[in-house]
């Protein structure tokens, strides 16, 4: 078994805390980093990952995001999300990947049998995403080179040259480091997408609140959503909005317990992510 498959096997919620603030999380992350660094240094153009029999031979072309590399994507937070996909592969039919980057989550969801639709605005990430679909022999992912926003149209998009994972819609981020370039990109309305998909992964660099607020509240009856939050301003807006609408938020910061106060919310990647749902609990049991 690979390190990745061993970790994937043991990270059930009843065995390991999923909170990035916990000791068990930090220890597993420490050991996982050895495998990540090994993959970085391996003399190969394509990294192959074995997770389990359902997720075997996941291939990712080596890609340089400048600030970090594609191997860093196979981190503990992502493995935890994949574990949820795996445990719930019979409970959802469709998967929506917003901010797909080079396609890791879309590829995993597709291999698990989900009907996958993906959105990624950066042309270089999108090109690598298409290549990763080809080398994984996946032809059933619907891919769109657009940013997801609160309406269809066109908008200014900032590309951060020394960290392309920080690319974002103009005005949504402050204190940028390094050179940037701005271009026009097409946008897709999130409202229509949430209507058609049951499980959503959202990593859209500061646009989370604008997008989530635009979704028809009735769609949450059939849709659940993982959300990466990028700053405390967005975290506060999301917390107050869904608290008022009586839609549940679960936070990995507090080991997937229900959010009851603002301090339960993560305010950036180091503190974890959230899960938005009408359900009264997340299903980690199957």
C-alpha cells in the first residue's frame, strides 16, 4: 500500500480528527509531506497515485503553479474531501467542481461514478485539466473554461503570476504579492448550476459569498456544498447569511460539528473548510 492509500484508509472521522488544529491532523500531515516531496523529486512527467481499488492509477501531469507544484494538491484536506466523496458515492449522482484547477477533484469524482461538470477560468490550468482527463482516459467530464459568478456574462479576471492558484475576479482580494495581469473572461451563473447538481466543491478565491447568495434557497433541498473560504470578511458574510436562512454549516475546524457561532468558522485554508447543507448531519458512516 502507498502512503496515500494508508492515510485514506485511516482518516475516517471516528478514528482521526479532521480539524487542522488537532494533533492527529498535524501528525498525519507531517508524514504525508514526505510522500509529497518524494513525488516532487521523482524523475517522471506524470505522477500516479493509488488510493484504493476504486481510485487506482490517478494520473496527474506535473504542473508548476510557481508558489507550489501539482503534487501539493494531494494534501490531507483534499484526501478528507475525497473520503467523503467515496463514502457517499451511492448517495449523490452529480458532482459540480467550481474552481477545478487542473482537475483533481473532477477526476476522482468521475472515477467514483459521479456525473461531473467542471468550471475553471485560467487557460493554462484548463489546458492541463484537459490533458489530465486524456491521460486518465476520462471522456465523461463536462468542462467549461469560465468563472462561476452570480450571473452569466463577462468580467475582469486577475492572474497572479507568481501564484496562479490565487487568480481571482477583480476586487475580491487585497494585499496581492507579485506581478499581476488582468484579462476578460466569461462567467456562468451559479444559480442554474446548483439547480442541476447534488454535490458541489467550491474553491473560487474570494467569490464564495457572492456566488452562494445568488443561489435559489429551494435548491439547497437537494444540494450539498464543500466551500473553501479565503478570508474573514467572506466567512462572516456566509455565517450570517446561512444562519438567518436556517441552512446548516458544518466546519472541519471543529471536526465537522455544526457551526453555532462565528468562531467555529474557518477564515482561510489553514483552519479548514465548511460544508453547507439542509441535512442535520454529514454522512461519514457508509
